[in-house]
C-alpha cells in the first residue's frame, strides 16, 4: 500500500491487517502526516475481504504511542484556527478506526500516553504487555480533551476512573489498567505478539458477518438513545441469517468439523 508518509506502515499477514506507528525514535509520537494516513489504511483493509482483523502496534520495543508529536504544536496548534485544522485531521483518523466494521485490536507495548491512549480507545480490544504504562497528561500540558475521546474513556472505565486518569495526569501500570478495565488482557511482554496473533486468529476463524453485526449493535447501543440506528442493527442481523455462512455454520456443526466462513 502506497502512503504519503514512511512514519505509518500497513502490512498484510494472512487475515491480519497491521497498522504500525513507525516513529520509534520519538516513541511513535503521532505527527499530522501519521494521523492523515490512518483513514487510507483503514479504508483499504475494510475493502479487502482477506483481512478479517486489524491490529495496531508501535514500531520498536519502547512504546505503542507516546502521545501526539508535541514538536509540531508550535506550528500546527499555535492558534484556535490551526488547532481546529489539526483536530479535524486527528478526528478523521479516530472516526475511521471506530467506524470500520472489522474488529480492531490495539497491541500495546511500553508507553501508551496521551494520544496513544486515545488511539487505543478507538480499538475494540486492547491487549497490553505487562511493561505497559498509561497516562493522559493533558492537565500537565494545559490541553483540552474533546468530548469524543472523553466519552470513549468514560464508557470503558466509568466516571470514577476517568476522573482519576484526567485529574492526576499520572502514569498507571498495566495491572492498574487491567483492574480499571482500560485493557482487556495483560500478558508477559515476551508473549505479547504471539498471544495477540493467536487471539486475532481465533476471531478471524469466526463468521465475519456475525462479528460485524455484533460490533455495530454494541456500538449503537452505547450511544445516546436518540442517536441509535437500530434499523441498521436489525438489517445486519438479518444479513447473517440470509448468508451462506449461516448455512455453512449449521452444516459444519452437524458434520462435527470446523466451519469455513467466507463472509458472505
């Protein structure tokens, strides 16, 4: 896949589409060109029937993402107008990750700070190494945190932990993050990639339309009632029952063999 930056990488590996934040010399701090590349990567994976699961990771062994690239703030966020442009680019990246119908996993190693936490919250599942460190240091930088990111954090950890994360701006280790519900799983650092690959393979072997319907329905139910598109949820469920995969699932069960789902 041709991208306009070398600081983001997109690599296909079987059913996995990798999104790699590739600025290890800055602990993968996200620059504007990196934000801008994310929707293109996500759209390509969304359109590729061979990709069943998307996994995000940081290059190197120090960090998932250590925040936004603050060195750009003097130019890119030096006025309300510039900040609005910057936020729009980052917002499109988050929206692409949240709205894609395929499962997204954040594989978190080392530092996951500020914008890194925000990116991880855009994933459906967060799997972290036991060396991971989390923080939202906005209160130490004088930054405002948008409603969208705050809502995602609130939905995942609840109001008490969300306030603690914002108010203290301190770092939380992986066991604390697991207790909060900020991550789904904590695994030994040496086993992080193999565990995440196996986890993704388990998801990829399941019926894609069922997973898409479940993701859509869960995400819609998490919204305010007046914003829910329940008709879309019903249509997604009906598509499951009308699919070849539904017939394959029943047949495989009766024949006592693993199903071979095609997503149709």
